[in-house]
């Protein structure tokens, strides 16, 4: 990114993988796919309201007239998106245990939070952190996927796309109050990061939104000032302004070309506690110019801005309302512009009494300027998954199609410092093509905070299910279990499933791998297992773990029938000076303060490692939501794992 390598990998850690390397479990007879560039439609998201301000539904592409620079264009696609129903806003409830399972079920909003990351007067970074935390806690829906990038931070401060709000809050808290090594040319870097983010978001369909907290203090509405050396032959401040202006223009061009709406949140100069108190600045004229520029950044991209107020919640409500319900129009311009200029887009509805809101246009790329090559476009030749599966794995956030639930449970490996992570997936049955002879391919990789991948695996299986097994798979899905070697630290595991004659789905789960060898007392991931209704209805088992689970299989499901017996398994690790005094389990119904407690005796004891297995007949519990917790206690320390689950109605 124009010489700023640290920021390039920070964005890479959020948006892609540098390469995909997988070891085959069953080598398929097919050639390595080759990807070629293709021309995409220009997408415009459009909100349509009646006289009462109510969103209008039921429109088709024939109901819209779209002009580019006054010339009518052909609307090729028009789809209505309703995220108000798919992902209704749900306030984060303190104390609620997040699920250990990620899913790609449901469709939500897509947000990238950019944190300015530079210290300012009056605790500006602290205010930005508080404002960003408020958005995560109060304004997200259960299916929303959010990524966080600290513009002045490092790769380790970023958080790739996730639905887990606790991880998002942790990433916000990693924003430095005063960076130890502030980067030079902060304004240029901030716009370069925004441009890079918008370009990467362009690979994804639908409405994309960037929530920018305290964007650069430099904005230019009227264009660059004159350029020239001063009397001493050095570069004047105007030169920097020209560079900043061009970088700002490039960022706007990337946003408008890739259908990215920018939402600005300014926390500069807010004083007092009144929720609508205006900004008080020492230089009112400069502040007005800055506010105008911030509004420009939002208006040019179809976004919105919170400026001159600290009433964040009202602004967040507007932001979400913009993203709730809209039409996504696609068209191919009659003339493909390569002039770098702004081209106006006008959208009208061919019905009286309706109001239309859409972005005003886009900046075309400039002829002769080479497109930047991003690391995420490289595909390793060792991968032998199909093009559809590979394309899904390259995406930075979950892909809908085949619905998948996924967990990743870390265990201490027999040798080395890397952990052996159990990867368990459940591919939902209703989405699968289950006729005899159908095939399904699955693959997975690990991605760390530096944007590097860990070799995963891929597997291709032919479905030759007996009738009884087919009915079971249709009802509960197809489970899969394998292992992945990951170093200590924060990771994401990407898992893809694809059927050549069916659908493709990809899901991403976060996993924090402990430094098992450095801790006096540590606990593995907690595995939940049940007996499959039909032995054939399992894609793959883990032989090592199966010895301790007998006829039960690890499952990513967290909703169980009261007729089932829940089998749980975990391991506790100690050094030579630590002894486990007791390990206990508890099951608490959500909203109640009287959990049932159980002693958990060791199953197998070895030097530095103790295995535990405990079974729970679910018929002993009333239907409802529960939290299962395991605790291991020594004289000086306690470690625990907690997993929420549900017992269905009888």
C-alpha cells in the first residue's frame, strides 16, 4: 500500500488469505482451476419510500429508470434486500455467554469499522473507543458481520469479520491511546487504507458499509491549492495538501466504484454531557470546513455522518435504517469510462408519489493506471478444490448457500508447540443434494492475525446413502470432523462445502489457541458429542478422539432433543509443579441462579495431561436455554470453559 507494508498486511489479515495450501485427504481427479478476470455490473443500492416514509416493496427492474450522465442505461438485475427481518437489531446483554459455534445461517449487514487510531487533544481516542463500543453493543443484529481495522495500528490489532461481539469489543479496546510509534503521513495512510478496504469490499455483492471513526482532519471540497517550492527550495505545505487531496479522491473513487457507503462518526471537540451538545472548537472556521469535508465523504458515497453532536445512538439508528431495506440494482454502462472523472447516476421510479434515495454517481478508473495486485488474489497451485469452493474460501466473511455450523476446539498436541485443533462442522440437510451418486467437497484452512494461512485439508466424498441414512441427513445434516495444526494466538478457521450439482457455503469461526506449554494450568476446548441416528450419516470421524467417546460423535449442533444423551469431553494440562484438586461441571438454565453441579472424575491420567468425559441425560432437564460450564481447580488457579446449548420441546 504505497510503501506502508504494515498497513497492507493489517488489511490483508481482515480481507483475505495470501495463499491456500491444503493437504488432500482423498486426491480428486481434476485439474487445478485457473481464475480469470471478468467484467462486473455496477451496483447501486436504492431506497424507495412512499409519502409516509414507508419502504416500498414489490418493485421489479422494469419499475426503475437509471441514467448515467443523463443517458438511459439498462437495469439488468434488481433484488430487494430486507435485513430488518433477517437480522433485527438486538442489544448486547451483559453476561450472556457467546456461542462457541459459528454459522452462515441468515443474512445480515456488512460493516467495516475503521478507527482513526491517532491520539488527539482531550482524550479523542478514548471517545472514539467509547463511541465504537456503543455501536457494537447497541446497533448490531445477530447476523451482522463486522471487521475492525486500526488505521494507525498493526496487523495484530485488527479483527477479521465476525458475529462475535466480545471479539469486536476486544479489538476496539486494542486501539492505542497514544501509539508508541505513530506513522508518518497519517492523512495519506488513512486515505490509502480506506481505498484499499473499498477495493477489497468490491469483490463482495450487496451493500457494503464502512463506519469511519474520526477520519483524517484534512478534507478538501474545492480541490488542491497551488503547488510550488518556497524560497528555500523546500516543499511547501501546499504540496502535502495536493497529495492529501489526490489520496482523498482515490479513496472516494474506490468507494463509489465498489458500491461502498461511508458513514462518518466524528468525536472531535465534543464537550459536556448533553447528548446533542454542539462541538466547541478553538478555530470555528477550520471546524466548519472539516465538517463540510466529512459530510462530503459520506454524501458522495451514499452514506451519512454524525458530526457536531455526541448523540451517537440517533445517528446509529439512521445508519442502520439505511441498511435495513433497499433494492440492489445492477447495470453495465453503455460506455466504459477510463477517464478518472465523476459520472453522475440518477435513479427514478416509474410510479407517482414515491421518493428515491441512492448515491449520486461513481468515479471511473483512470486509463493507464495499473490495478494494484492484492495478496488475496493469489491461489496456491497445491489446492485441488473446485473453482466454486476456492472462490468461497477467498471471501473474508461467511458465504450463504449450503448452511454450515462450525466449531474449533484447541488441544495440546503430542509434540511441538502448535496445538491440535479439532475442526467440527455440520452441513445442514435441507440444502444438500442427496441423490445417489451426488458428491460433496469440503475444505478448511487457518488464518492468523498476520494474514498467513496454516495448511488445512480438503476431502471429496460420493454420497451413496441408504434410504434410512438419507432421511437422517435431510433432518439433522451431515457431520464432519478433522484436525488442524495452529500456533498459539488468535486465528480464524474457514470451512467450505460445495456440491457440483448444488450449492456452496462457507463459514468462519474464531479460535484462540492458548500457550499450553507455558501455563501451569490450562484447559482444552470443550467437545459436545451425541450418538448419530444412523452410522452412515457421518462424513468423517476423528479416530483419536473416538476412542474416548465410544459410539458418540462430536457435533457442531447446539440444539438437542430431550431424548438424547449429551456426551462431553475435554482435557486439562499441568506442569510438574501443579496438581488438579478437582474438576466440576455445572448446567445452569439461562435466567436462573441455581445450576446443577456434578463432580467429574478423570477418565485417563498421564503426565501433564488428564482426560475427562461426562454424560448428561437431557431428559432430566426441562426444555429451554442452558449453559454448560467445566472448571478445573488447583491450589492457586482455576480454568473454565462454557458452552451455551438448547433443549428442544418434547
